[in-house]
């Protein structure tokens, strides 16, 4: 019985080993599996759409990094809904500090429009900014990310291949405080590990919200922003709908810095539950299968059930060692994540928290998001809590 219990723990070890392989394969040769048609001089004019709401940490520096791109011609549109949002003052300062006289290749605009096309306010902001976009190639970029001058040039290259419909990026979480540290460790060692596994297995059929590059024509083919305005996992939907049309979704080798501003534990739980709900409704069978990747938790359960047997300790050792190696390879070696390097010892604690969130997520779809109480329908759409019967 103890040996059978050990076998129960092995899927997590197999997953960790494959994750290590997937990470090494990606970071050694990011575009190897795509066989892309490459054009080194592919530098189309770009419109960056940046939805903004409220003040993120170091937000001026985040915005400014998008104004210093080593790129011949691009447009940057900030989109906000509330005319009294304090972020507007920051955007106006950016426009003042990067005038067209000194930056003729860059056109910065601010769009303030409170029109709603769905329950996802971020997508409404993007839809309101789209009519101002001058160029065919679009980049959707969150407000809490920072990039270096080669970002646009690197990101856009896969779109030279007409088979590519969208490009997205991994990101390196930058934390501020112990709660944000706990979240950052989970992102870089767990979530992004699963992205690399999916990429190696079948190629990703989703996108990551920090950055998505897509052409206007492809966006129109998937139904525009209106098609995803009711979804919480808007980034997933953009990638999924694009792949359903037969286009490739490419994971770029560019890694973005993502600033995490989680201030307290309840806020951390709210955010993690939103992500859990998104995954559950988007890929229910895959989400169920996550149980078998939770080696830290399953090995502890086996150890307790076995009464501290020798096989129980063997299972614990194998699961924990393989998990820690995976975390190191992805976060420290691959992403060059300084937070993960310093706080790698938090991985077991973070994994146990993730396991608890996974369990809880099966019993609720309710969430708090930007001051609203919402529920996620079985189709993945956001609805006001009062509009659904529990």
C-alpha cells in the first residue's frame, strides 16, 4: 500500500522533470519549435494601447520606458475611463516630458472615455482607444510593466510570419513587501512553469495579459474587443480565439518586468482566486489535472496517510527535490528573477497556499474586482453577483 501511495506522488515528479526540459528548450532556442519565417528588417509602425486605472508603484517610470524605444515609428495611446482618475496627471506629465519636437518618431495620446462595452472595464478602455490607433500592428500593454529600449523591436519580429496571429511574453515579477514576494515567487516558479510546459507540449493557445502583439485584421477576425468584453480572462480569450482561426500564438523570448503591488493577504487571495477561476472555466480538465502537479502537497498527504513510513519519506524527498529544481531552472536560471533567487525557500509554502486555493476554487465563482462583487459564469463571462442565482 505504501508503494502504491508512492506511485500516486510520481505524476508531480514527472511533471517537474518535463517542466525542466521545457524550460531549457525554450531558453536555449525560444523560436525553435515554430520554424518562423524571419525578416530582420521587419519594423512596421506600431500602435501601443495602454489601458490605465489608478496609480501603480513607480508608474511614471513604467510609462516612460515605453517612450524610449529603439524603434523608428510608433504611437502610444493611454486609455482611461474616469475623468477624475489620478493617473491622468501622470500621463499628461509623460506627454509634456516626451514632446514630438524631441521625439518625432513617437506620438503620445490620451483617450478618456467612460463608455462600457462589457463587464471587463479594461477591455472597454482598449475598445475606446482603438479608433485612435493609426497603425495596423497593435501592442496591448498593461500599466504595471516596464521594458527596455529593445522591447518593441524584439516583440514584433514573429509577426513577420503571416502564419503568426499573436505574440505574447513571459514576465519577471518585481515585488514590494512580503505579501507581494509570496505572490511573485508563485508566479515565476509555478505559473510560468506551466506556461512553458504548455508551450513545449502543443504550443500556447492563449496569451499573457502583460503584453500581446496582434494585427488589427486578426483582432477584427476574432470579433474585436466586443467579443471578449464580458470575459475576465481577456488575455486567454485573445490567444484562444486567434489560435482557433488557425494562427500561431508565439511566446516571445523577451521578458518583461512586472511590478506587483499586492499590499495585504486578503488582496493576494482575491487575485489568486480570480486567476484560479479563470483557469477553471477556460480549461476545466486541465485545471482538474493540476492536482497531480502539486507534488509538495500530495507528498505531504501521502506521508501523513502512511503514518510516516519509509516510502512516505522517499516520496516526500523525490517530490520536493524535483520541485525545487524546476523552480530554480525556470525562475533563477531562465527568467533571471532576483526575487525568486533570494526567496526560493518560500516555494513549498507558496505551493501549499496554491493547493488550498485550488481546493477552494471548486466551491465558489464569486470574486472582488476593483470594488465590484462579481461572479464568473460557467462560460467564463463576468456578471454582477446580483445577476446570478447562487
